[in-house]
C-alpha cells in the first residue's frame, strides 16, 4: 500500500508545482536573472542526469564502457558531427568496450 501513497503524493506534488508556476506574476518571469536561470536550468539538469547515469552504479562510482561512450560522444560534439553520428559513435564505442571487457 505504501507504493500507492507515494504515487498519490507524487501526483499531488506535480499538480502543486504546475499550479505554483501559473500563480507566479508575469513581472517576476520577465526579470533578466529569472530568464537566464530558466535558460540554463535544463542544461544543468541534463548534465547532472547524464553524469549520474554514466558514472553511478547504485551507491558506487563506476568507470566502465558507458564512460568511454560518453567520451566518444563528447569528441564527436567537439568535432561538430551531426547528432546521429554523435549517438552512433557513443553506441559503437560502448559496445566495443563492453565486448573487450
């Protein structure tokens, strides 16, 4: 039954977060600092999620094939490769490193 309590609390929390966003006055949203933070926040969250999924293994730090795939994707991005090449290089490098280890 605890899982349903967690699901219910999450649903209520999501609804309240949406409602809070609608109640914020427009003047607050037009401030330069708020606009700058709103532009940078998704990038920071995506970077944190990527780092956690790449280097985290439960409760331990893990350097494995995922890190090599991320490095290959970063190199492809530096070389200004198209998105599919970036993803493809990460997949191929990750697969090759997993096959070798």
